[in-house]
C-alpha cells in the first residue's frame, strides 16, 4: 500500500486506442494500467488517488472521446464528477472521508488540450439538446485550479537554479523590493492557492520548436538536491512549503522524473512533508484499543468516546475504520476547514 497516490499520464491516440506516450517514446496501451489501478482501488476501499492528463497527442475531440469512454468503462462510478463550471471547482474541495463514503475515490485533473476538447464537445452536445448546464458540471481543468512551477526556463536552468527558484515560488512581499514579480497565478485578487511543484528539468531537442525531453542523468542531479534527507531544514521542498504557507498557498502535489531510483529518500521527504502538513492543519491519526469490558461498540458510541477523550466540541471531524480484533483505527482533524490537497 505504500506508494504514490498522484499519477500523471501522457497519452496519445493510436488508431482507436489510448497509448501511454512521452514525447517520442511510446509505451503500453493505457487500458492495462487503468485495469491495474481499478484492481488496487477495489482491494483498498479507503484509498483515494488523483489522475492527471496534462500532455496529449493529438489531444483533439476524438482523443478526448476515446479516453473518456475508456475511463468510464474501467472506473465507472469510482470517478468523482464534481460541479465545476468552466473547469473551476465550485465550493470547497471534498474531504477524503467524503470521497471514501461516496465511493468516488478517483479524482481527475485535465490538461488544457484535452480539457478544451472535452469542454467544447460537452458544450456543443448540451446546447444542441437545450441543456446548457450539462457541460459545466463534470471536469476540472488543472491549469485553472492549480499553479504549476514549470515554465520555459526549465530547459535552461541547472539543478541548483531550480531549487533556489522553487523555494521562493510563492510570492512574498518585501519592503522596497520590486525585483520579483509574482507568477500570474498569484496576482492580487485572483488565482489559486494550490501549487504543483514540478521537480525536474528538461533538455531541449533540436530544433527547439519540436519539444523538450527528460534525461535520466539530469534527473539524478535534480533529485539528489530535492530528495536530500540528510538535513530536512535545508531541503528545498520543505522550505518551499513553509514559504507558501506564509502567503496562504499550499504545495499539494510534487511531480518528478525517475523517482523510482530514489525510493528511500522520496519516502523520507514525503513523510516529512506529510508530518509538517498534519502539524500545520491539525490532523491527528492513531489507534484506539478497546477491552472487552468497554461498552462502546457502535460507530456512534466510538465517535462519542473519542470526542470526550480528545475534548472535541462535536464528532464532525472524526472517522473510524475498524480492524480485526478489538481495535478501532481513528483519524481526526482538529482545526480548520477542509483543504484541497495532501502531502
């Protein structure tokens, strides 16, 4: 069960099937990976995952249609279908417990190319049928909802330049300092609070207009800095999160290349970020062992017992998962509203 919960798929349309592609490289057909994910979700009914589809070739109407049908056929009701007018989520992000209870545990974020195809396809169908609201209620645009760190300079920077830039990605107003302009996502009065940390660099192919590609050796240089767990206080991701919090932003996704070569370090940094997030926002998890003489047996009684032990005003933020024997696994959040992201 230990592992990633955010998966980014680069896809292409090959004939009438969706294939996993990354620039010139073509891999397996997507259906096999989707079926593997579905099997994992069926066997782990309290897990929530996020899928993103940023890069797509060609990313046109037919690509979007085939991909949507494949996802619906494989995942069915597991897909979370929010109210998101024009790609922007209405209201707050749901709590994990709400997604689990509703069994809509797969959250999908769409890149601009596929989102545009989906949006106008749904919009055209809805207007043709005289139901103008249908296309506004299903799909989330990643570009509209998040602030990614990636930009054109990723092709020119070195690893340390990337680390220094990421630390100060979230704008901090400094007295008499007009040298830094905040990213367009963070202009006063608009934008988002959710940040995607793109932890990789790209090497430009020739000619430049073709594309940029990721290189294993370059990723090793980047990862050795960002996943350095010797001194967590100087780790750029830890510093970035703290600096973003200072201006009410939140790093909720870390995206990298070749991370499988850094399993121990990645796990350490991931846990450290989670610990920092939980401490910041008041999440506490634990186990409660009950003796046979304890009369609290129903979920309502257990929640009431935990509320009294913890001194909470109500049971609204208490969730319970019973394990084998007389143990109840508990998780609760003490302070604040629901937040759109994990560690």
